[in-house]
C-alpha cells in the first residue's frame, strides 16, 4: 500500500549491488516513493565478461543490462549523467553538468576506475592508442581499433598491470589478433613486482604456463616509470619497449566523489559504510560494490560481494525511506574465482580446489550467462 509520506530515492549508478533494487523499482513506486537513477550510460556492462567481449567471445548486447529501459519501464526516472559530488546538508547530488537532484535517501554503486597517474607523453603525431580496462564498454572500441591496426601488420601490444585483469586482457587480445590472422601476436605484460602476486603459487603456475605456451611475454620485476612516445619505460633500465597499442590495468580505485564531498572514506577513498551498508553519521547515504570501504573488514574488489549486498541494500533503502529496521550485511565465506585466459580455457579456484583448462572456462561462461539472463529479463 502507498506510504503516507512518499519520499525521494536516488540511486547513483546501476551496478551489481543495485540489481535487486532496480528490479524492485515498481514496488518502491507503488508505495508512493519516487526513484531516480543517475548513470553515465543507458547500459551497465558486466565487468566479468568484458575481456571476453574484447576477444570476441561475446557481443556488447551479451554483457550489458538495459538500465535506462528497465528504470523507465518500472516507473522510475533515468538521468544520463555523472555524479561529481554529494551534498548531505542540502540532501542533493550534484552532476558534472551542474544539475542537482534532491534526495531523502541516496545509494551509491558508482563502481571504480583505473588510476591514470602514470606519466604519458608523446611527440606530435607519435601517440599510440591507450585504453584503461574500465569503463568496460570502451573495450569494444579497443577491439575495433586493434582490428584496424592488425590489417596493416601485427601490432605490438603492451598491457601494464600485474593482476587478473591484466592477464585476462592479454589473453583475450591474443585471441583477437589470432583471429585477425596473426599466428604469433606480440603481447607483453608489464607486471611490476610479480604477476598475480596475490594469487596462490598453483594459480600463478597455471597462468604463467598458459601465457608462455602462447608466447605472451611477462616482464617482471620492473615498475613502469612512464610512457614516452609510444615506448614503455621501465624504472632502472636503459632499454624500453615500443608499443603500438597500450592497455592500462594497474588495479582499480573508487571514484573521487566521496572525498570531494567531504564524506567519511576508507584508505582507498571509497565511501565508508558500516554493517548496514550506510555511511556512519550520514544515515541517509548508503552504498555497495567497488565504490565502498566496508568498515567492519576490508573486502576484495570482486563482484561477488556486490551480488551478496543486493538483498540487504534493497531492504535497507526501503527501511530508510519508511523508518523500518535495518538489516546487517555479512560478507560470507570463500568465493569462487575463475580467470578467462582467452583461448577457451580458464583457471578455477575455490578454497583448496584449483584446476585449469576448458572445463574451467565452460563453468565461468555458464555462470556468467545465467547471471545475465536473470537480470536482463527484468528489462
């Protein structure tokens, strides 16, 4: 039944932690509340399938949710824009174009971004394409540019970063260039101190074996100092490596929205939230996914936590609007990790169980496609 005093809910971003809330917009509206969703794109792309889109396993429509269509279909308002600041005193979010949207309750699922502090210089006419691995939708543009370069000859591709994202991008670039006719693509991963340094030795062994088998070179140790005229310059080394195309995959950080707003943040700049997924002292501000710092315990930047936050966030947003009791979020135990190596194989890890090969990728593909079908059907 309609709530006697309808209030304004604003969702910043349409990411994984907001999926159940987006699907429940009709319920919020029927209870008398307005729901406004602000996002920089009409679509939300699933990051777990992004490298596969680069490699050609998936098309863009396979890995995205029609956020605007879903919001408007269920009676909400969609605003195409980017939030730059939250004003908790005025109860407004501020957009990059200067617009302001009032709220009674706001929830942030603004995702993360790749730091771009690496010095990049280029002489006139000598710049090379440089893509960060986020936003995910730009990987489709990267694919088109790489295919165009491949027509002229085998491009030299550099991937800067040492984590799972760098591995998946390199492996799927290998797939793309092989299908473009280059039997031995030139791909280098500049991994910093150690490739997959946070993974177990068995996972690292399997990943390195896969890369070596396909002649994907791993440069380690060595910190990238700068990119200069299309060359990757390694700190402390006289030689540098020419590249025709560069991916930046040096980890992710929350957007600076929260620090710029003067809100409580964690060491990584993410919105500080407590066990209720709301910002301490700012009870009208909630958040989930990569953009938060969970005060009870640091969480890895993996999608499984955003998915687990869904029901708690959906419940607590309605409770905050109507004065109900909040639920606590428990992160849960171990989670499944599967890396897409780009050649229809993967590496799977769950606790002590580790294996690689085609079965690992087939499991990942099945789980990802099932996840997409579940939420795409609401659009």
